């Protein structure tokens, strides 16, 4: 069956360090992969989209990689700040819809 | 330039009552998606609609749940005869024109449904 797996445990890091979050998938062949941020009590907010023919995408302090051989995407936040604390979700297209992973909680401590 | 608007923000119902959740997509968006989120769980797809059409309802429970997106007005997710297990956050999202395959979704702030 198709699965999207993200780190189930929260990631706690110190301010200024790089946070790396993982998204693994099985039984998908996605043309795109998206990352979203969700704050408590709010809806997810789109961050980045990466295509299967793109190895890496950057936006300000964010970097996403996409390895279709390993079936994995890595999401990096450099120079992390307490304001980056949130849940980060990866999502893949399945037919007409986006399917989301359960998300990884990131906590950045000052 | 309002985003996706959902109301009510919080909805309390007793078992057996009906819940109606509303979603107005972003201006110019004709694709609407409904997701359900339980505590400590991810977003679960429920239904995908375009104006006056249900495109994909594969995530919708077969009974008690229905959705519509009329020509005029907001999209409605309707839950009849609610049970405690329906308690969750319900999120609506919209996309521009071509559907989810390469379009990012814009989410509303959700409706938190509590069934007593």
C-alpha cells in the first residue's frame, strides 16, 4: 500500500542550527512533492514544490531535496529561529488529490 | 484579497444533530478540497469538488457525509446525525484552475467540530 512517512518524534534544535526533516514514501511515483507548514489551530501553508527532475530547490533559508531513487525528500531550514517552530508536512499527488504525511514537529529553542 | 474563509471556526453539536461547515475559496479559485485532521494525525483527504461537480469523493464516508459546491455561494460539508467520532478539525483548501497535480493548495483556518 502507499505510504508517506515523516519523523514521528519531534525535532528539538538550538537556534542558529540547521534543521533537517525527512519524508520517505513507498509505492508512489510522484511527479511533484510539496512541503507545508502548519501552526497550532491553523491550516497548512504552502512552502515549496519540487519536481521529480529537480534535485534541489531553495527559497531563502529553506532547501528541499528530492531523490526519486531513494524515494525520499529532505527539508532543511538553515539558521533556524524560534519562529520556525511548527509542524512541517510533506505531500504527494495521488490522482486528483494531495496526500499528506502526518508531519514532523520542529521546536527551535533560543 | 481574502484567503480561504471557513466558518464557523468552532462548532459544537450533540450526538444525532447535523453539522454544516462552510468554505469560501480564494477569489478566482474553482477547485475545493476538504480534509479532516484528528489530534496527532495527518490531514486525511475527504472530497474534491469543482463548481457544481464532485470530482473525487474517495475519502468521504459512505453514510452521513455529503459535500456540495454550488454555482453560487460557498462549498458546504454536511454531516448528518453526528457521532463523537466525527469530532475533528475540518480544513478546506482551494486551488487555482488546474487541480492539485501541480498546484499548491491554499487552506482555510479550519472548523473545529466537537460532538458532545
